[in-house]
């Protein structure tokens, strides 16, 4: 059976252009099992007839279209046609193409696309992942530093752009031990590291993944797993089971008893896990009135550290603590403890009792009860009947005037008035007839009676 070789083509920007010596290094990719790096001339490379499978990674400019592969006989391979080709797998990413070719045609191949200039071809042998084992003593809140390295035939990979395509993942798998608190907790995906020089990575593209993560999950028995994955390969390292302990610190508090005194918080160190003389603490106190105070507790030989809090009365005091020191096996550590809450309840105001004088019982004066007047049944019936009749009458008038358009005529008995008017008219006529007679009599009397006297 032919030996399976994995050949990856990486397009890598370098500081210096290829010289004449590097041009002479262009040769067939033979499966020697050793790492080899040669320039890519005119976007061409050769495939040996003993290769059963090749994996090619083409790094191109971000956002540019996928590259095109040209076989020695002129046949072209496109990313969109890879689905229909059983001997070809193609993974088109943002800035690179990863192509797997089974039983490739021997001879010179060519790649077409916006590939990175001054590229290199890297022959990859057996890939492996090397990671440092995690410490045996760990506790919740501790920050752990870890390193991992990708090896090619036992040696670090020198292809920088390959390191951009992979990342180191860290996860913790619960052992489902019912004797621990994390029973049934499943998998905790902790972090992902890149060899890019950012964050906690020490040097970019040195082949070593360096990072830190905090154990901020449930204490218990866990199985660490570290792995790297790409579209076509995965390397996983499963380490021995470890126990994540509760934070090796406990707290006791004492409230101030006198005005002007401080509250006291005592931090106790578990010397079964830590060396108390190496422990240093620093942090911040958040007072209930909004003030903040930074504190620092130096190391000493005792297992207790006392922290004084100013008395601002009732309310909530939040204390954030960072710890630095060494474990009993001389491993240095740093940890962030869960925020400690010190709370003083609001005092209850006591209302003084009103003194009651000894007096005789007050005289009880009966209050007259006023009975409400009740309307008689007869009057109530009369009001109801009268109201209904009034409603019927008003309804009849409205129908007659507005619906039937008939004016309302009132016939009154005026016999008495007519008789009175007749008498008055008769008297008036008699008065008119008597007026001439009276006037003539007056004239006659005037002629008979002459009471004037002459001058003689």
C-alpha cells in the first residue's frame, strides 16, 4: 500500500524575495517524511507519482475569489465543481482555499488566483499536538496559563500562514461522578487560542499557542481536553482527570459596636492547599454610599488576614479580591475570588409607647338612632301612576303635532264671558242715549239762573 502523504501548499508573505539558491531547491515533492519548504515559482508546483493524496492550502488576498487549479493535462478544477467530483474536496474560506485531491495526476500543476506574493510550498508529514499537562491542584476562580504546539514529524511547523488557519481549543468534560458538585454538568467550553501575538499569546506565529483562562465553572472532577481543528484534520489531547476545588478561602465578619469603629472582615487561608506565607491580596471595597476604596494585604506567616471597613451605617458592602501566591507544591498561582457581600440590615425604628393615665372609665353617652323616613306605599303608587300618565300624554302630543301635523285647538266654555260682554255693551248704549238730554237741561238751567248783578 502506498504511503499516504499530506502535502499542504501555503502562500506566505516573506521579507525577502527568493534568491537563485532557493530557486534550485524546486524539486519533486517526495514523501521523505521530513518537513521541506521551497518557493512557489510562477504559481507552479510538481506532484510525485507516489503520492496518494494531497492537501493544498492556498492563502489569497481577503475577499478575493477562490483560486483555480490546473492539472498537468490542462484540466481545470473549480471550487463550484468540487461537489460533483468524488476525488476532490474544496473548502472556500474568506482568505484561503483548502483543497484535498485524491490520486492526483503526477506532473507540474498550476494555481491561478490572487495568491499572496513570494509564496512557499510546505511538505507536511505527521501532524501532532503537544500541550503541557494542567496542574493537579486547581481551584475555582484561578487563572491558568497553558501552552500548546503543533508539530510536524516531531518538529515545530515553520509555515506561518498555516498557524493562522488553526486554533487551540480548551474544554473540560465532567466525569459525572456523583460524589462531586459538577455531577451532570456536561462539557464546559473554556477558551480558544490563536498564535497571533494578541491577548496572552507571547509571540506571533512562533508555532506555540500561549494563553490564559479562568476556572469560573462549578468545582468538581473534570477531564481536560485540548484540540486543534481545521476543515480536514483534527488533533485532540485528552489529559488525566483533575479535581477543581472550592476556593481555599473562608470569610468571617464582625460589625462595629461603637460609633467611630470599623467593621472587621477576616479572610482565612486553607493551608492544606496553599502556603499562607506567600499569599498576597489586593482588591477594592464598594461602600453603600457609593465610595470606593482600594486595599492591599501583604503576606505574613499567619493563615488569617484582617480587612477593616469604614462604618457607613446600614447597607451593602461589596468586596472584590485578587489573590497571588504559591500552592503547597510550589506552583505559583493567581486567582480572582467571588465577590464577598457584607450587608448590614436597616435598623427598625421603635416608636415610643404613649403613657396611659389612670382615670375612671368614660361615661358612655348613647347616640340617638335616626330612622330613615320610609315613603308610604300609596304615595309611591300614586307617583308611579301619575308619572306614567304624564309620559303617555306627552307622547300623544308629540305624535299629534309632529307626526299627524294637526294643530292643537282648545275649546273653552265662554258663555259667561259672552253674557258679560253683552251687558257691558248695553250699558254703553244707554249712556250714549242719555248724554243729549243732560246737556239740554244744563242749557235751560243756565238760562233761568242768572246770578250776576248790574252796576246800577
